[in-house]
C-alpha cells in the first residue's frame, strides 16, 4: 500500500513538473566567438592576449598621467610634449602604446589618452 502511494505521488510529480508548463526560451541571438571547437583554444588565447595588452595600456596611461601631474606641480605648467617627461627625468623611457593605439597628449589640459593610430 505504501509502495503504490509513493509510486502514485512520484508519477504525479513527474507529470506536473516544477515549472509553469512552458518550455524555456532560447536567447534571441547567441554571439559566437569561435568558428569551431578546433579553433576555440586559439581564439581564447587571442582574446586573453588582447585583454592583457589593454590592461598594460591602461597601466602605462596611469604612469604617464602621474608623471604629467608631477611635472606640472614642480614647474607650474604642463609639459609641452610627452618627450619632455623623459628629458626632465619624470620617467626613464617613453612607454610603448598597445598595438593599434597611440598616446594622445593635450598640453593645454595636461591630459593623455589612448586613441586609435592614424
């Protein structure tokens, strides 16, 4: 008797399910990053390298901005160019921008940013 009651209860639970009765909806569009399982590791490594380059660029940007601010505090004016930071000893060497980007400096505002190479 107990076994048939448990069997009936399990059957009801299975048949009714836990959801609202609707099948889950698939996303409208799934963005594919890799074209196949074979190229997925290469795509992953390329993405990781690109992210690393971007982080390095942001770090170099912060170093340049700090040097510009130090130069301005010491000389009461912003440097005329980024090369002046090296000449005056605020940085040892001019850092390299990430691939495809360049450092753009505005001496009027003292702000430096990364922009696409032209």
